[in-house]
């Protein structure tokens, strides 16, 4: 991480690590409840990925306890952006309740999920 231009971090701890090249995945770590109350933060993270120029995005979900349609919508936006660049999205370690929500939304059949 560049100390002069640190990765964006939201007040509730969601963060994104800038990729140092378009070949490295842009990494986003989500924590706690990812819901409507955090919509602005999610939009900031999607925008950070857009600005990064990276093709691929990894989303670490191991510390997410709950995700509603707001969070799922943000993941679909990230997937679309990655695909527009010829890249992919990977979901890392979703918790059981989050994995269930992602299954119901159909996202797990569209992207790589590393349990």
C-alpha cells in the first residue's frame, strides 16, 4: 500500500487495496453488516475500483455477518465493471449467511467463490 496515497477506507472499516498494476487484482475487504446504512461507502469502493484501472477484483467476505440487497447490488456492479475490462471477480471466504444470500441472488454461479 502506498503511504502517500493510502487505500480508501470507510468509517466502518471497509477497505480497498489499490492494485499496483492492471494485472494484480483490486482487493476489497468488507466487514460487519453490509446493508443500506452503508450504501455510500459501498459506492465509494465501487468507484475506487473503477478508478484503479485493475481488471480483476477480489472481495474478502470472511468478516461479513449480514448482507442485504444493497451489498449484493454493489457486488453485481463490481462484477460488471470487471467484465467490461476483460477481468473477473472473485469472492473470498463468505460466511454461511452471506453465502446463502449470494446463492439466492444467483451471484455464486456467475463468479468464482473461494470458500
